[in-house]
């Protein structure tokens, strides 16, 4: 049958009205709505008819100037976007899924998503950066997230923490290179909006419960800040202002073992200076927690 999803809004519409617009039976509309629910889309079915849950980040409800793929249940938005990138998708292409069955965070961790509750999306970038500049992208995304929601702080390299120190969002960067330059980068973002796993925090706890608004604010801030990749010091200064890492004693788990000491600064390539040691990648633990 013709697509039902692009006709749904946040206002209930009767099955009869939708059937008339689609040229199908009311039974066909109901069957399609149930199929969309099974796929993970936040379609609400009730006596008043059919609608999308308030705040649904569907493309027809969120103007965006680049290709926007809104999916229900996928293994990973990163994998979907990688295939699109290899096929020549333009910079700015966005893949957002309601459910990731094999979503991943950094270092192979699983990133869980609950349909209608979180934001899990991947953004395609073709920045023309040298490999040495790749580490700036997660910092840029972190600043964009922090400025978009207006609360919390950043833990190097990729986490947005709530005011009480719980994780609210994370960033995963994957890239393909050609020679000494970045061919394309996949920026995967997961944000706990309406609910969060145990020990984490949801934006709704601070009154930010509209997923579409959070996504729109992030995209606006990210592309406004994107030119700062060519001005690393200006970008790093914005990151420092939001940092919950610098000036703290930290323990960083790296591939070569743990590094512990005072987090002194973030360097022009995005790496962290800990007790005089440059750390390019690793998981940071704030010794003593967030104050």
C-alpha cells in the first residue's frame, strides 16, 4: 500500500480519513500502523485514530537540507550510513533509527536504544581533513551537544555528562581514509532523551523531553561550529569551557595500559595531556567522581 508514515503527524487522524487519502481500506491502514509499530516506529493507535508520538524526529516533521533516512529497526546506523557513503552519499546525509539491534559505542561496547525514548543517529562528513585532525570531530560533536541542550559538561573525548555526573550522551567516530586524508567520517551519536539505562541520565529529567527539538538543536549547532575544524584553537577553547575533565585527576585506560595523573589540557589534535603524557585515545575515569 502507499506509505502511511509520511501522512502521520502528532495530531490524531481517523482511520477513515487516512484510508481516503491513501485510497485503501481502513483495515489496511490499521494493518500498516501495526507493522510500523513492530518495526519500532512510535506510532500511536487509539480510539481517536492514529498519530506519531509527540517529538518524533521524522523527516516530514523536521526540515533538513540533506538526505535524511528515518528507519525503524536496524542493526546499526553506522553500518547503514557506511554503505550509503561508499555509494557516494553527500556530506550531511543523516541516518536515524528508532531501534538499533547491534548498536555500538566506543571500544566495542553496546549502545542500547528504546523506541520513542532516545536518539540514535549517524551523520556523514567529508571534511577533507588530514588524519591528524580526525580527533577534533568528537570534540566538536561534544561541544554541539552541550550547547544544544544547555546543561551538563564534557568528559574527554566523547561523553556528555549530566550536572550530577551521569552519562547523557556519547559519540562514536569511525572513518575511512585515502592516503593521508580522511575520505569520509561517520559520526554516531546516542542521546538519552526520555529514558536512560541504569546509572545513566535522561534529558527529560531536566525538562528536555522533545526528541525532535533536541535533534534540531544539535544539527544547527554542529553545522554552525563545523568551520571551527579549520580553527582548532577556537574549537578547543569552547570545549575547555564545557570540560569536566581538565584540572581533574583522571585514570585513562589505553591500549598500552592505564595512564593516571592530572588532566592538564587538550592539545591541537584533540588528544589529552595527562601528567605530561599525551593520550590520543582511551576511556577516562574521573578519579573521585564529578564535583
